[in-house]
C-alpha cells in the first residue's frame, strides 16, 4: 500500500510540474511557502519521509468543504444532539477535567452531534491562533473585497520582518534553502522576513508564537491602513504604533481578532482572544478581556468553516488548507487510526507549576493548571468524516496520551470498519 502510494505521489508530482502546480503538498509556486518546496522535492524524488503519514499527502483538488450543501442552515439546526450517539461518546469520556463536542458529518443530510460539558471554559492556548488566521482573512476581504486573486497575491508577495513582535518563543520554524537543498530549524529572529503566507504557515504548521504575533500585527495594520496597507513600509508601521494611544491600539487589536467570531454567532464566553502570543508585543498593545475557549464555541467555528461561511467560501477553503499543512501530527492527531486519514488540526496547551508543592512538576503536567486542547476535522478514504473539539484540564499529568487514546476511541465509534 505504501509503495503504491509513493508511486502515485511521484507520478502526481511529475504531472503537476509539467502542467499545473497543485497545493498544498506541492504548492510552493502558487503560495511562495518555501517549506512546501522541500516537501515537493521529497515527493518528486521519492525520498523516505516518516514525519507525516500517508493521509498528509493530499493535493488541492482533494481538499473540499463538507457542508456546502447546508450552507444556509443555522447552527441550532446542525448542532442538534443525537441521543444514541451522545451516549456512545459520553461513555468513553473520563469525566472531570474533560469537555468535548463531536459532530459526525459523514452524511451532511443526517448529522450526528454529541456534547459533554461543552460550555465549560478553558484557556485555549495555541488553538487561539485559528482566531488570528480568521482575522487575517477577514481583513484581506475588507481591503480586497472584489478579488480573491488580489488577496492571495498580497499573501504571497507582501513580505514583512519579525522585528521585536516575533521574538521570544521557543518553538522553532523550518528554514529551507532551495538552492542548497538544506533544511534547518531555529527560533525566529528579529531580522527574519517572510511573506504573509509563510508567517501564517509558521503560525499554524509549527504553532510558532512569534509568527502568530506577526500575523496579528499585520491584520491590525490592515484594519488601520486599509487599501494603503499593501504599500505600507515597516518604518511607517512602527511610527504608527509609536504615535497611536495605547488604549486605542489595544481596543482595535482586540476587535480585529474577536469581532469576526461574534459575526459567526460565537459569544464572548464561548471563544475570545485577549492577548498577543509574545510578550514583546505589549510594548504598544495591551491585554484585554483574557482568553477563553469552549468546545461549543470551537465547534461553531469549524462547522461554519465547513459551510464556507467563515469570511466567505474561498477564505474558508484556504484556511482549511492551511490547517491541513501541519508540520507533524501530535497529541490527538498522533493516533495511528488516523494515519491514512486527512486531518485538519490545531492543538494548544498552557500549564503552570507550583514548584513548592512539587519540585518535580513536569512540562505539560502542571499542578496549578494544565490545559491541553485539540480541534480536528477527520476525513477517511471510506467517506467517514467528523469534527472533534476536545478540551482538558487534568492536573499533574501530560494529557497527550489521553488525547491520543480518545482519538482512537472516537474513531472506533464513527468508523468501526477501519
């Protein structure tokens, strides 16, 4: 099976290079995301690569929105609990410290929804970066309302540097030198310059916090400068941050990431983002309102993404593609039952240790709080498709294994014949 897959991928890569460039796995030419040039070469040269499984090698035509046929249906209609399905899902959830929503979208005309403590609030961690991605595409639509091509051109051609906004995160980013065919991974530096597409990819695929702050910064600048943003220089941008009152910047930054969620019918208590992902951003922009997420709020978002209602249909699809491009599958998405499936995934965590209570308190096993969250769309080759939003706060334990166990258990319920 894997040998056949490699042959198929190799043929597909050669065809795409000869006639049309596809995306995402071989989308370097269309997006300018240099990381994809590395993956494209791996596929083209049939190089063994175990970092991503078989389900992660899809092309542009393979990625679609699943609920377009129900585009005009309300969330109240779509998220109606199926009693039997709800019992099956609740039976496998451990209880205290866990909350989840699960939606089986295999048959769009007959959805199955389950929910457990779905309105409980958690610190969303890096799952909040999806809100930043939404802010970016919202602002692109504002300044280029009549042309999708103009939006993607701006994403590909507008290059900005990290400056102080992007520094201070331990997560590394991939740097691929095409000419030397050399891939290195390192932290973001203030001098790093990438396109908007690449910054968005760094934010989502490797969950880099500095990249998230840069993308949020650029969405904020789009909101301020509108059609003049394309020609905005970095000196002009920094002067604007310096000259604009701090409270005005804080309010505008908060609106940029949160108002698009309100337009989707997601309340402030269901999902909100209150602060940048790196502390250096606080030089000019303050925190406001705190961050919170709930399985219900996140499910509302992903359902509307599949409907094509997040900004618009093309934006929804492009955001889904970016969520597909995860550098590697971790936590929930690491379950071997999902290896052959396409997954659109974001994970987030935040923990705190009190070393006086436990000097050995470990990373991702906080004893004060220990949030771990997974949101995912799963699409199996046999047609089984579903969405899961899982949020946990289990003290003194790294919940990555529990998330992976639940991924397997939920998949067995929805996809029993796998």
